[in-house]
């Protein structure tokens, strides 16, 4: 499993919108397998304990590594269930963005992108 916390520049969005924003990009030479992209809102979800703790990257990584699936919908569902279980009755403090997808091969990706 590979967790990417990356913002990608999208060619059709006007450049003025990006002014003043720094981006980090990562190039994956031969992409294949499960990809999980998320914002810090996912890992920063706090529980409802007297001394709240965040969901955290380690918990997320462990969840992804221990779930034996190549189905993005299943993985995303398990992640969201775990987040909801962790937060209990506490209120979300941030927005959550989670995107999960599976690439079988570089050829498949190329054919999808046209």
C-alpha cells in the first residue's frame, strides 16, 4: 500500500487560482496497486475521550496494511468506519478528503487517460 499526501496541478484550472500556493508533487515511475490520497483532516480526527487523541497516521497505515483487498470502495468504507468508530460522539474539527483507487498496470492507466 502506498499513502500519498500530494496535491496535483490540474491543467484546466486557471493559474490565477494557484497563485501563492506551494505544491509538492511525486512521480511514480511504474504505478500499480492501491493508492490512498487524503488530507490531514482524516488523520487529525479526535476521539471523545477525556484526553482526546488523533486517529493518526500509524492507525491508518496499520488499517490499510492489514486489510486484504484490491477493491477501493471496500478500503474507503473500512477507513471511514474506523474513523467514525474512533471519533465516537466528538465533532469533526476539519473537513475530510479521502480518495482510494487501484491501478492494475501502467497500460491500464494510459488507456483510461486516453
